[in-house]
């Protein structure tokens, strides 16, 4: 929970979190080593010095560390667990729905569990998706179009098999498709994350929501032109947010463009934990204002109302969460016991 100095409470849903294992013991080959080291470079280069982790902790942290960082030290009220399997790189997978489900089971009031699918898995993959939806009652999936699978180095959402999986996901009750469309990670191919295939599937599946994680960076213009046309396309702010520290004007440019084209109702906060932790991100976000010249040109502003939508209300709407009811569930589970009357939110 984030509380402003004047007492407003902001319900925070972290739209992009992971409990991963990138440790050497789990690395299947050189690519597993390259992948986690690339993540660590993002972490090291974009985090404040006080927030940088030792590499060993970054490679594999435990569930308690994650819970404390999100909900005790950080301001998250809820978090969405987004799996990234990468079974070609990691022996037991990098971050799977099955592994994440233990966190969901331990703290059902805190976590939203998402699944995943890969259209290259064929009919067996559709059967597995059905089984996971039945077991976990999934409302969302994370798609990683640049993931390697054997000789294949990625796929497009517009592929024929992708359409079969999206149709199946919709049939099984999936509503939200979180698609990684952002910076590349070594050794994955940059073009496999191209945002262009969002356009066609969003038009074809009007009853589904497509949350474009990392808002298409570095293809911000392409993403904005698509998302302004497609009413069911949203922007996930993970990866964009940490630039608030190292490149605040660049972050201001990104936010001004997103607000101009999409508006505040179609943007979703995400920390990308464990690349970054939510406390410093939200502290800086709440204190941030778009530079005057950019605000004047685009008519964009980060008002308290807009920040409240971005930090939690938009995700709550996408996942059908009653915020007042959810607060009661968290309180009943002792989730707000650490908060004093004065609160720990500085703004």
C-alpha cells in the first residue's frame, strides 16, 4: 500500500514479477549463462547504487526474499507472477507456472498466477494449456515470442499455430495476454520481439486484452501507433520505469508519448522483479512530473489520479479485482500489520 503525505491510499498491483532460477547449477548451456548475465547488466546499469544486488543473489533468490521485497519493504498490494520457461537454456526452466504456483498457494490474497503457452508445442501444448487452466484457474498468460525451441529462434503471434493457441486460450477462460515486446536479451534475437504482430491479433480477438510488456521499447513509436487504434492493447511499464533514475528526461519522453497516444487508462505498472524492486521505483514515480516542455507539447500529465490508475486500478479492472474487497482479504491475512499509522510512503 502506498500512502501519500496527505493520506490518500493507492492500491498497487505489480503487473510483472518473477521467481526465477538462473543459477549456474540450473544453467543447461552457455545460453543460460548469457541470459542471466544480460539481465544482471540491466539491473546494474539502471538501478541506484543502493539497490544493486550481489550477482549470486540475483541469479537465485528465495520466495521469502521476494515476498518481503514486494509487500513488506515495497508498496505492492498484489503481484502478477509471469512465467518464462526457457527450457532450452535452463534444466528445470527459468521461471515456470508450476514453480510459481507454490507462492500463489502460500499467499493467495497477494498473487495472481499466470500461465504460458508456445504454439510450437502443437496439440500436446493445447492439451497442457487446458490442464493448467483447469488446475490453476488462469486468467492470463505470458508469451515470449523470441524464446528458442530447438532450431527455432522465435515465432510470431500471426503464425497459423499461434491463432490456434489464442483461440484455445480464449475458450479456456484466458482474458489477458501479456506479450514480451521489449529490449532483447542475449542470446535471443531482437527482431523476434518486434511489436508488429500485435496489430493483427488484437483486431482478430476483440474480447481479449493484449498487455504489451515493456511497451514495445525500443519500438515506442510503432507500439503507440498500434495501441491508439486497438482498444484492447495496453502498455506494460516494466523496463521503461527504471529509466526514471538513470535517464529521467528519456523516461519523461516515454511517458509523455504513452499518455498522449494511449491515455492513463491503458498503462500498467510493473517492477520486473527481480531485475528491479518496487520500493525505489514507486518512490521515484510518485515524485516524478513530466518536464514542462514535453507536457506542453503533448498535453500529458502525471496527476495523482493518473498515477493511481497506472499503479493498480487498471490492472484491477483487467483481472476483475474488487479493490475494497481485496484490501479486506489482505488485512484479514495480516498483510498490513507492518504498516504504521504514519506509513512509510514519503510523498
